[in-house]
C-alpha cells in the first residue's frame, strides 16, 4: 500500500479531524504517502486532491467540523460520477481509500469497492444510525452538547413551571433522543416509530405537575415528525390543550459542531489507525467499528443491509427514570 487517500463526506461530525490526523500520521509511519481529498465525493470527481504531511494535520485534533471539508453529491450516485472518481484515483496512483462519513457515504464507499477499488469505511455521524459499531464518531460530543442545552432549559422551565419540548437530530433513528433523555433526566422521550398518543402526553403532563414536578421536559427525535407537522409543533399543541404553558427549542446544527470530546478524539484516532492497518493487510470493503472496547471490522455490504437497533436496556430504563 504505497498511496492512501482519505476523504470526509456527508454530515460533518466532531472527531472527523482526529480521524484524518490519525490516517495521515499512522499512514506515513506505516510507509505510505497520504493524500487528502477535499469536499468528499464531489472533490474526488473534480480532482481536488493534495498530498498531506504530518505537519499539515497539526493542531486539528481539537477542532470540530472537518479540515478536508464535506459535501453531498448527487452526481457521485450515478455510474458516470463513480467512473469519474475511479479515473481520478487511478490518475493519482492511489492504492487504497479511507471514507469517513455516515451511511450515505458508506453506500458510496461500497459502490467504489464493487467496482474493484480497495476501500475502508469509518462510521462518522452524530446520529449513531450505522450498524456494525456501538458508536460512530461525533455521537458523544453531540450528546454532551444536547445535555448542556437541556440543563440550561431545565433552569428556565423550572423557574416558570413550564413544559418544554427539545427537538434533537438523528434522522430516522432515535439514539440521540433516547440517550439524552435518560442522561438529561427528561420526563418523556419521543422516538421515531414509537410515537405516544395525544391522550398519553396530556395525561403525563398533568400528572407530573400534580406530583409536584417543577417542569416537564420532552426530548423528541426529529424523525418522529410527520410530513404534515413537526413533532415539536404537534407536542406543543397537545400540551397547550392540556392547560399548561409550553415552549420549544429545536437544537438543530449546534449539535453537529464544537470541539470533539475526549471520547470522540480517541475513537477517531483509533478508527483512523485501524483503517490504515486494514488497508495495509488488504482487508478492504470493510467498515471499522467499536465493539466491547475493541476495534472490529464488518463488510460494508453487511453494515448497509443491517438496521441499527436501539438498546433494549436503554428503552426499558427511559420510562421509570422519568417519574
Ligand atoms: P451521510 O454520509 O452523512 O449519511 P449522505 O446521505 O448525504 O450523508 O451521503 C453523502 C454522500 O454519499 C452523498 O451526497 C452521495 O454523494 C454519496 N451517497 C449517498 N448514498 C449513495 C448511494 N446509494 N450510492 C452512491 N453514493 C451515495
Ligand atoms: O446525519 C446528521 C444530520 O445532522 C441529521 O441528524 C440531520 O437530519 C441531517 O444531518 C441534516 O443535514 P443537513 O442540514 O446537512 O442537510
């Protein structure tokens, strides 16, 4: 493996930089030249590539976002786009590619691998919606950001004896909502596919205030929204109808930014080094993952055909702890 290239793609996640830094420095130590592709697959197709050295990734471990920048590209989904990308990789005589991104980006990596190009994927998405790993890069930092916001909102909710809906990201997956709900002490968690009825929300709000709770915090996953109405608007209507004051906060992209936590810096670093090791060993077409504290690999095709599941234990804990 003489020449390795690395790109970041899809939604950025805190810890991507730690991962890029590890691919570069560990790759160089393993005897390879490392090339950085800017703006994900869009940059790959348009030849936006340069050689990286150890110094070029200095000081980035503590930065959020991605120094390689990210992009979403419809063209890359086409056979023509993928052929263009392959031409560029061959033109630079790249022997192996590391793709750092979410499930969409891993789909792209699988396409290149099916076309015969050696690829290793690294899961990076605050949503934690990728099978084959217990944690993706960025999840821990996003959870800490959500908790910080929840703690602040609780102060003002208690001061006014209000109900608050806090909408968090996660696409169709409820990981962030579930874990933040437990760790932040929410009174209710609303997850995609497990929506709660209007009657249940009204009953729970009333009963919480009657029991002397000073606030009622609902963490709602964005994926629980319907095409007609956002989950936040729906819940706000229910609470107002129950006779209580309600406010809402959609946390939005604040969840994606910020300096990565210690966990994400370590995870990004370990994933990056493991990706280089696997490329060098010729174990390609795989995604690196974390399982019981260890680095593992899973075929990207298996990852993509497996639905990520929420922990049954966490689901069981969420309700009783809210009372
Ligand atoms: P994420 O990686 O965060 O899930 P996206 O779903 O937007 O983000 O995917 C990032 C990019 O990966 C897309 O813009 C596209 O270029 C590529 N991609 C996504 N899905 C596919 C697919 N099915 N086939 C090929 N490339 C894909
Ligand atoms: O996948 C990460 C994520 O932040 C999702 O939680 C969210 O739905 C989506 O990306 C928003 O993406 P963007 O605003 O970049 O299109």
